[in-house]
C-alpha cells in the first residue's frame, strides 16, 4: 500500500513542479511580449489578408501539381506566386516582430528543455 501512495504523491509532486515551471514561463517578459504580438497578428486585417492570399496561392500550387505535374509550367507559375505571397507576408512589420520574438522565446524553451531533459536521453 505504501508503494502506491508514494507513486501517487510523486506524480502529484511532478505535476505541481511542472505547473510551477509553466507559471514562471508565462510570467517572463519575453513570453508576454510574444503573446501580445500574437494577439495583434490575429487582429490585424493586413496580416489576415496576406495570410489568406498565401493560402490561396498554396492551394493553387497543390492543384497545379495534382493536375499538371510537378514540372509543369502551371506548377512553376503557381509556385512562384506562392513564393511571392509568402515573401510579402513574411516582410510585414508585425510578422517580422512576431517571428523575431518567437525566436527569442524558442531559445528560452530550448535551454530549459536541454537543462531538464537532456540528462535523461
């Protein structure tokens, strides 16, 4: 009976520790800024328009490959249009800010992952 109780208590301690780490991460200024930028992205009409345009181009590219083949002129034109639409989206000031902030937060998460979990690999 003691073994089962210990396992439950250990699981609860691990869960509590993980929740504490999540709370601490959520309070980091870098994470808060990423959340703020994400909210702005999702509310920005220009970004939504550019993302929609990119999605339409991606669909056209997939359709061109399916109907005409990967090396067809239609697929090449659709691929170029997709590339330009993606480039336009990626150059948007808000998207650039979000991507830069995402890289910062990703480095934090990678470091934490390395510190905590790498010894188990």
